[in-house]
């Protein structure tokens, strides 16, 4: 398995773990119970704003540990990014954007059906996580099957 | 994935060039070993620029390294 394939699998796992642990931590004890719409907007805005730096820092740490671990285990230097990597990245990002766009539309549908703001944000966050999984799964597919 | 219409004989050319490794060729043309592997297996069609760089390494014209098979279009 190539370095890029291992990295895609690791990114999928870390996305699931980071988001899962973060939202489990945020939602333990049902903090949104009894909140008004304004309070819910404040809660979600804060939660998502904190998630962004948490995800970035966690992913940087995981990437460094993986790069060092892989170099030590395989004694191969980390391959530099070339034209094929960039093309795969672009195609995967396109798939990811389609997925997030679909999630955003679903969130708007939820709002138009008079569902709570909570549902809209849950759908948007899930779309974000799923789109990232789709991006990494696409990378894995293109690296394995060709482009 | 659709079958690529571009084939190549890089593997044979490497062998004839003092058994040049994929890593060595990759370093000479500025791509990773994995990309050379993908090109040899027909899993990736290189850009025109990279194709010219590879042909330049073997001192051959482009058409002697890569070939296009139009019958695979259909």
C-alpha cells in the first residue's frame, strides 16, 4: 500500500474520530434541551467555530506522527506532491463539494419543513463530515484504480 | 475507470537503460515513484510536459515511448 493510500485511510479514520469525540463531548448531558432559537444559534455557532481549530490542530499532529512513523517503519522518504497527486486532489475535492452541496440543500429542506434549527445544523455538520470522508475515499479509489 | 488509450513502453526502456529503477526515473522527471508505477501500469496518462520529459530521459522521440490506440475510443 502506497504512502498516499495509507494517508487517505488515516484521514478518514481521524475525521470520524475527531468529529465523533468532539460532538460527544459537546452534547453529553443534552445541553440544547429547552434552548430558544437564538440560544441554539449561539450554541451551534460557538460549537462549529471551536471545532475548526480543534480539527486543524488534531490533523496536523496526526499527520506529523504518521509521517514520522511511516518513515521509520518503511525507511522511505515522504513522496513529494506531483501532477498526479494534484489531479487526484482536485477530482476528490469536486466529489466532496457535491456531497456537501447535497447536505446543504437537505438542511434547507429541513428548515423549509419547519424543523428545528438543531436539525438544520446536525444535517450541515453531518454533510461536512461525510463530504470529508467522500474526499478521502475518492482519493483512495483514484490511487488504487487509476485516474 | 475507463481504459486508457495511451500505452507506453517505459518499463522496457528502463530495463534497457542499465535497469534504471522507477525511483531514479521519477527523480529525473520530477514525480514520485508511485506516479511512474501508475504510468507503467496504464493507470495514469501523464501530461504532455511529463511525457516529453520522460522521452527526453531516454533520448527518444515521444512516439517511441508513448502510443495512442484510437480503437479503444469505442
